[in-house]
C-alpha cells in the first residue's frame, strides 16, 4: 500500500512524521493527527490507514505507536466498526517468506464498506472463505480446525 501523503517529514519541531495511506482525508483528521504527532511519547511515526476519519479522543483509522506509554483514547470511539482481532495458532516458522498471496486471500475474503460488518453472519462468512486460503500456508497434514468458530469469537 503506497504512502500518498506525508506530513511533518522535515519538521523542525519534535513532531513525528505522519504517513497517510489514502488520498481521501478530512482536514480535521489531519489536525488531529498533527496534534498527536506532537506528543513526546509518540514514535517513530504515525500511520493513517485508508479508513481514517475524525474521532473523539484520537483519529479513527490511525496507528499510533508509543514509547513507554499507553494512550487508552487512541482507540477512538469507532471500536467495533468492522475491525476484528484474530488469534491464530500459526507460528512465524509456519509462514512462507512471501506473504503477498496470504494478504491477497485475506483482502478477497473480508467484506468491506459501510454496513458490511453489522451482523455476525458477514464476519462468519468471511472467516469461512478465508480458512481454505490460510490452510495453504500450513505444513502438509495440518489445518485450521473450527476456523469459523475461532475467528469469529474475537469479532
């Protein structure tokens, strides 16, 4: 995914860079990101994902790494807007060197767009479609058992 815009690239202040991965970002979201970038615990940079938008407390759709700090409000108020934390039993040693085919399979399987995640059936359907593609990356004879159940319980 290409960086479309970068703010604070050569900033004389201590503000960290902001890498924006979309061409469609509201000016108020940029202001929020710049305010966050000025905090002394932020770094090495902030990332604004394609779903970035103004939030309460922090910019929704942003990745805000911190050093020796936790900022609870950086989650924003849009939690549950379609993002899922997924715990898999895979180990790094089980993954191929090139993750591009896996990412493509994930992108094809996950429903996107406004309202796509409003019901559990959309997430469950995505997980069922994703399981066979993920199984391609496991050693012969192994598979993700109860994939739909395991993936959706975190959604």
